[in-house]
């Protein structure tokens, strides 16, 4: 009696799970056909997405729309095949044509109508601005001579920076043409020499001659006013600092007595040396990019 009572109070868990296991075994054979019906039946046609490895059953046939053939594009709202469209010649765009030009008026424009200049007369070469590039050798004793004279096309550019204690001045019968500051051309600086020699330590010495470069604006080798040119070299005496160099500052320094004339060359002597040693600047010929075969 006691044993039977214990069995009634603690039922066996295996007995309670048996009905559920039997029901599951009966339902397994019916699940596979239902899944196949979903993937291959009417539901697949309503937008079912096949999974990885799943084959599509009973694919739907697609028909071509005769109103939109293959390789057709809409042109002006109409569907036309591309090949006939490309075979047609392109149309000509309608644009505003340029009004006719009067050759006589274009060759001789009226004055005051713009920045255009009258065409030079036949046989008259166009006026091109040029300048002289002079290399002078000057001496401490005041002498000067032309080493080379080159006619360079274009405008001469002078700097107003007070970079040195010497000034070069170019004048003509029309006044001052150019003024520019340069370093002391006679000053020599050297690296220290060997110990025990006269050049031991950093030292500064003076040369007896020096070469300088002078730009002469608006003058060429064929100018008839070469004998009117004058090139002077001044040294600046100590005084208040100078912030710029130009003709006005040069005149002020002359009035203040702060300039000392060191060399001068001009007149017929300068003109003769320029003509004897003058040459035209020729642009160097460029080598061909590809060597001839």
C-alpha cells in the first residue's frame, strides 16, 4: 500500500512526454509537401524570394512588349530604333551668323573708338621697344670702358631697392633715364687662410678694377642718340638711412652732398665703344624633341 501511494504522489515524467512525441512523429511527413507547395505553387508567383540552393519550379514565361522593341530609345516622345536614327544625317543648328566685316573699315578704324592702333604703312617695320645691356669695367682711379653691349628686346626693369652703397646713373639729353643701387664693386671678401699667413682670419680687401652691369632703357644699337648717353657711378656717403633709390632721391642726395663720383663714361667715346662691341640678342635654337630617323 505504501509503495502504491508513493507512485501516485510522484508520477513518472516519461509517461507524460509520450503523447507529445507520438504527435510530433505523425506530423513530420506532412510538413515537406506543404513547404514545397509554398515555394513552387501560386505563392511563389506572388513574389516569393527563393533561398540559397533552392530551385525555382514552374518558371513564368515572359513575353516581349511589341510597343517597345529591343534597343529602342524615346526620341521626342516617340520610340524609334537606334540604327535608323543613327543613319540619319545630323541637322544643322540655327545660330546667329556674324555680320559681314568691311575690310576697309577694319584696316583703318576711326580714332577714338578703342585701344586699337592704326596698321603700319607698307614697308615700315613695327616699332619694338628694346634696351641696352651694358657690362662696364670701372677702376678705382675713375676710368671706365665697355666690355660688352647687347641689344635686348623688351623693356628694361630697374629696382628701387637700396641694396648697396653705390649708385649707377644713366642720363641723356632728355634727362635721367635710369637709377639703380648696387653693392660696392671694389670690395673683396675672402675665406680665412692658413694660420700664420697674411690672410689668417676673415678679411676684407679692395680691388683696383671691377665689372658692373648697367641697363639703358629705350635705346638700341641703331639709335642716333648714343652719343648723348652718359653713365656715372656714385658712392653714397654715410648719413640717414635710404629707403628707396629713384631719380628724385638721387637729386636729393646730390643737393645734400652725399654722393661722390667714382667713374663716368659718355658722349662720343661711349657711343663708339657700344657700336664696336654691340650685338643683338639671338634666342637659342631649341633641340628637336624627337631625333630624326
